[in-house]
């Protein structure tokens, strides 16, 4: 699979996460503070951060990607 496919997937995930987050925030305004909702929002924020990292990895040069993978090993 090529890089463009990954970029499109990541963008789709970001838009989906953003839409879910907006929906949950609007729902939260209607209700009192719900611990489960707050936990869900926190999870969405963590997922968005992971998406940002994936976007950075996909858009970096291959040399930088090799260095990052070498650091992980």
C-alpha cells in the first residue's frame, strides 16, 4: 500500500474523531457531568494524539523513519 493510502486513512480517522468529539461535547452540555462521558472524551484525546504521531511518521522522510524505528529497537 502506498503512502497516499495511509494519509487518506489518517485524515478520515481524524475527521471521524473530531465529529465524535463534537457530538459528545454537545451531548455533555445537555447532561450533568457524567464520568463515563469524561472517560470517553479523554480516550478520544489520547487517540487524536496517536493519530498526530502517525501523521508525523507517514509524512517524514524515509531516513527519519528508519532512525525512529532504530531507536525503538
